[in-house]
C-alpha cells in the first residue's frame, strides 16, 4: 500500500461512521498523492499525514436550554480545532439538525486548506450544534446561544480560536454569542467575526462569501474566454451565501433565475429580485416559497432542486452533497459550462468527476467560498488595530484575494500537469502551505 492508501485506511478505522469526513479526506488525498510520492520517505518519518489528519483538539459538550413553554432541551455542541500551523483556529459555527462529528470533522478539515489559500494567518477549525433554529423565537435562540457560549468560551480567544457564522448562524446569533462571551470574560475583543458594525464587525463580511464566489467564478470564466455578463445563472439556497452571490452576479450582468431552500425552489424568468429575497429571509425569516406571492411571473416547485433549470453557470450555495450525479447530468444536458461551489462540498464526488470529465469548469468550495473567511481575517486585523476600514477598501482587497486564489489554484494544477483541474490545484496549493508550516514547526 502507498502511504496515502495507508492513511486513508487509518482515517476510516479511527473515525468509523463519518462518511462526510471520509469523502473530504479522500478527495484531498487523491489530489495530493503525486506531491506525497515525491517526498514519501520524509513525510512518513515525520508522520506528516497522520498529524495532518488528526485534529489538534476536538471538544463536544452538553448544551441545555429552556424553550418558551418552560421545557428543558439538551443539544450537543462541538468545536473541532483541526490545524494551527498557519494561525489561530478559524472557522464558522453551524446550527443545523444534521450537525454531528462527521460533518464537523469534514468542515474543519476543509477549512484548514481553504484558510491557507486566503494567504491570511489563520488555522482551521469548525464548530456548531444539532440545534435547529428554524421556528424558534428570538428568546429561544438567545437562550441557546448563551448556553452554548457558556461552555465554548473556555476554548476560544482572539489569538486562540475565532469562530464565525455558517448555516443557521448569522448576525443575530453572533450578537447573542458575543454578548455572552463578553459577559463571561469581561473582555471586548475580536473573538468572533461577523459581528455587528457597531461593535467591531467589518464592512463587507456579510456579503463576502457570495461576492467572493462570483469574483472567482468570473476569473475562471475569463481565463477560458467567457464572462458572467449575460450568463444565465442558477443559485441554490437562499441564505447568506446565496443572497449575496445573487446580488453580485446580477451587478456583473448575469441573470440569476433561481433560489431555493430545503423544501423547493423558486424560478423567476425575469431574474431574481434580491431585495425580495432579503426581505423574506433576513427580515421576515420566512420560507422562500413566499417569493411567488410577492413577484408576479415567478413560480415555485415544491420538493425539486434547481439543477433541472437550464443555465450557463451553476452556483450551489446550500449544503454538502446537494448536487448529485443525476443533477450533474441534468446540468450538462442543459448546456451548463461552469460550476463554482459557494457551499462546502455541495457536489458529490461522482458528480464532480462527471462534470470534470465533460469539460465543465469546476471551482471547488475551498477555493471559491474562501472570501467569507478571508474577510473574517480582515475583521480580526481591524479589531487588533482598533480601526474600521471602508466598504470599498475591504471589497477591493476581497477581489484581490479571490484573484490570487484563482492563480494559486490554476498554477498548482499546472505544476502537476493537470491544467484546468481546479480541484487538484486547490488541494495541492492549500496542502503545500499547511505542510510547509508544519514541517518548520517540528513534530507537534
Ligand atoms: P444559511 O443558513 O444562511 O443558509 C443556508 C441555506 O441553505 C438556506 O436557504 C437553507 O434552507 C438551505 N439548505 C439547507 N439544507 C438544504 C438542503 N438539504 N437542500 C436545499 N437547501 C438547503 O447558511 P449560509 O448561506 O451561511 O451557508 C451556506 C453554505 O455555504 C454552507 O455550506 C456553508 O458551510 C457555506 N459557507 C458559508 C460561509 C459564510 O460565510 N456564511 C462561508 C463559506 C462557506 P432551509 O431554510 O430550508 O434550511
Ligand atoms: O465555511 C466557512 O468558511 C465559513 N463558514 C466562514 C468562516 C469564518 O470564520 O468566517
């Protein structure tokens, strides 16, 4: 067995019943195999892959909270501190019923390479809970956040681990979490990102993941003689990433025809009205099916996914494994030319392989959704310096970071004779940076 095969078997044996983690690890290991082969003896002696694949620290904890009827509930909280070779652990918190050890490990592992690609000094981590914020009152969400932070605060800090938002955790939740952190530590410091603008948040953080996704999609298209201007785009999801991907794509001249949630999707042949999406999701916190009541000419398909809609560019912005092989076949049959992942690992491995085999331009999430965490790192530096940068300056830096990621990713693919394979390129480019840091810091 090769070293890569050995460690893949080890990961499965040490983390049984963690399919998402196995999937993420396998994709990275398959990509980096040629790099590892070149340095096999040295990496083996240093147990480099064994160390890379074992989180530095992983905690899970009880989160008791009381609902509006006085009933007590108990959820499970997690924080996985995967790798600190390049900086303090950094990564979001996800509140969603699907959260378990597998999804936390996969997300924290992916985050390590994504964060390396940003060029910012941040290591990789992730956390969250199987708490479902859907249908809960503000008071219930606050009670949960306060209880969650009462345990989490022991493990985080501005130079230690800096959480942010992810699915189910947006500005409201970060506010409640930050308030409790401050109460427990008596410190006003940048231990969370995605904060409100009046208490240390950065301009552009809300928009950063969706905008960054469109910036890198445009880089990729332009490198192949195409542009997003005039393209028909399908977006899945209607949360933070999806909303601002729609906004930026439309600003750059695309027509975005879909948004969705876990119940179904909206099709608007005239182009999604992003102000209506914001009103439904950010203000009313309602289901996306409401859209058709507000926008004449739009339709809603219950229980269906957006990939059946004809498009030039597809931007999956909801959740892992939302784009299957069948969906990929639909996209190809309908003439789609490019897929860029806004979510983390939204495309199954079979679907990714199929899309690439058909010559579809494919940008993996760890490169294409890195804009969010990149601006989180800019929020951290603003907090340290006690300064507040303008929208234009942060947005300009985000653009440059996404452009730089595109060049790193395409360059690394070329180095290994796989020009245009951005999956391989992103994994190799991220791996090279993390490994350099790990090698120079000794056997820790
Ligand atoms: P939000 O909670 O704001 O939105 C999530 C959206 O995805 C909702 O519309 C939700 O619908 C939908 N969704 C969830 N499950 C499914 C499903 N099974 N099928 C279809 N739609 C579904 O989360 P974010 O926008 O923040 O995150 C979206 C993705 O982007 C995640 O993969 C996240 O990890 C990733 N990401 C987020 C970043 C950020 O800065 N926020 C940064 C980088 C990546 P419903 O209401 O029905 O659940
Ligand atoms: O998946 C991700 O990169 C995020 N949810 C954002 C993490 C962050 O720290 O801003």
